[in-house]
C-alpha cells in the first residue's frame, strides 16, 4: 500500500532507538523526509546511519536536543520552522514504589514525557492549522489505561497524553489536521530488554524465562502473550501519518497485544 507520504516532512522525538527509530525507518521507506532526535549528537549520528543502511536513498537527518527542557524544544523549532508530521515519542519509564518517588522525579517524568509534547505541539499545531493539513501522533501506552502500580508516575504521564491528544483533535475541526495516540503494549525495545535482563539476573532466571513469567504473572491479559516488535507499532504510526487515515482523528489506537480487555 502506498501511504502517500512522498514529500512530507516528519519530526520524531526520541528516535535513536526502539519505537521511534522503527517509525523513522518506516516513514523514510514510505518516502517521507524524516528528522530524528536524541539528546546527544553521537546518538543522532548513529540513528541516521542505521536508517541510511536500511534505506540508502532515504532523506533523513537529525537534531540533537534535550526535549525535557524548553531550550531543547526551542532548538528544534529554530532548525525546523515547519513540518507536516510530528510524532511525540520521547519518554522514560522506571519501576519504583509510589512512596519512594520524590518530587524531582515526578517533575522529570512530566518534563520529558509530557511537557516536551506540549511545547512541540504549541509551536507546530498552529502552523498545521494555518495550512489546514498535518499529523500529530502521541506514543502513549496501554499503561495509560492499565496504570501499573509499580510505575504510577509513568502511567500518569501516558494518561495525560490521551487527554492532550483528544483536546488537540477537538481543536482541529475544519481542517485536515489529525491528532491521535497509539497505545503499545510491552514492546521489545532496548530499554525494556535491559529491564528484563536486570530482573532475570536478580531472580536467577534466563531472559526468555523472565519474559514468559512476566506475561504469566504480570500481564496475564495479553492475548498474544509476547513482547511486541517495534515495527508492529511503527507500521500503525505510519498509517496514522498518512493522508489515507484522514477519518481517524482523536483516537486512542491500541497496539497492545490485547492487554486492554474493554471492547471500547
């Protein structure tokens, strides 16, 4: 299927690995010009190199910026005064008991997971509305619905994304600007793999045993019963970025492996 993305300009925050990098590769393959992002130039260069390896003729470049700060978002805006597609992907997670999460850690999660998206949308959404076309995607999580008790601060930021996404979609009436969220389930990213390796070492289990135990005890609702491949999420993101997805607006699209039991 041709997603009709030829000539579209996209920016993906936090795209040096995982879902962000996979989304960048898919969009480049579909003909979009993509700007990737990480905090350091080294990580940006590595991401650009990986994308060019898989798509030698693709149009890709990168911007090094810490989007957990207003200055970092300002840097992106200065280098990219206009774009067609914004994918708010950057984010952090960390299991921690609620009582042990200090104020500064709450602010760190809010600044990176939420304020980065707010600041980017505040700059780009009016520009999209002015030309009456654009795509904004939020990489939320099934944790926005199934708040994990071991990561309440993470779940809270992902729920906030749903509110922000829906509100911006409502504010986009009368245009071809769409704003949607995707809700991935546990995905085989570098961060998640490191998390499972650490747990496996602590419990004296192999990595595969740890993942299997996680789905049996921690996420028994999963229908697929496995980690999701980043490209399974990236393909959904790419479709939502397409002109073909115009009727999907204000939606929370699940790519969760069936974890969320509600039919709505």
